[in-house]
C-alpha cells in the first residue's frame, strides 16, 4: 500500500510514517452504498462502544482508494482479477485464476493498480477503503459516537 501511495504521488511524510485507513464507501447489509456507515447496523453492536467515528472530508489528491474485496488479493499475493470478475460464470473466474496464479510479482503489481485501486470520482457500489498519510483538524467534518445515539451532554460540536 505504501509503495502504491508513493507511486500515486503521495510521498511518505517521514520514514516512520504509517498510512491511516478509512472507509470511503460503506455498503449496508442490503448492498446499498453510503458515504458513511449506518451506526444502527447490527454488526456494530457492542464492538465499538466508547469509540468515536470521525467523518472526514479530504482532498482526493491525498487519498488512495482501493476496493476492499480486491485488497485481500494484494495481501495474500494472489492474482487480482478485474472488478467485474464477480459477474463472470464461476468456471470463467476459476480459469482466469489458474492462468494468472503464477504471474510474477511485477505482473501482479500491474493487476493491482488496474483492478484494486479505484479513482474517487468513479467509486463503484462496493466497499471502498481510503488510505492517507495524515489527518488535519481541517479534514474533520464531524465526530460522533461510533454506535448509538450522539451524546447530547458532551456534544462534540
């Protein structure tokens, strides 16, 4: 990921920096895409109590967006099929994987750039993760409890 961020023209701010990860597009249980998670979603219950959800607005030149489902291919060094491969018949997808399983690392890097990195202006209705190097106070649009109703006593304004 860090190499891809640098390849995109987002140099690491210092040698010890690690990228931050955020959702750029969240998909609910019915497959509908949203720009922020539904905090009432049952999958969040009791997992994020006491944590806060930051809503960020960040210039697209500071963000590398990747398809969440495709990213596991990168992590596991698998070939990374085109985004529309999920619509292919299973036999066609299996054939593509067999043909590309032993691709050299440089070929897999090209597949990753072509099939996992998603331009912010063309976000598909999929889980999209955003990686960036820094968050500034100017980037923070809203802060709310990750789950449940907003705290009215300690309002974060």
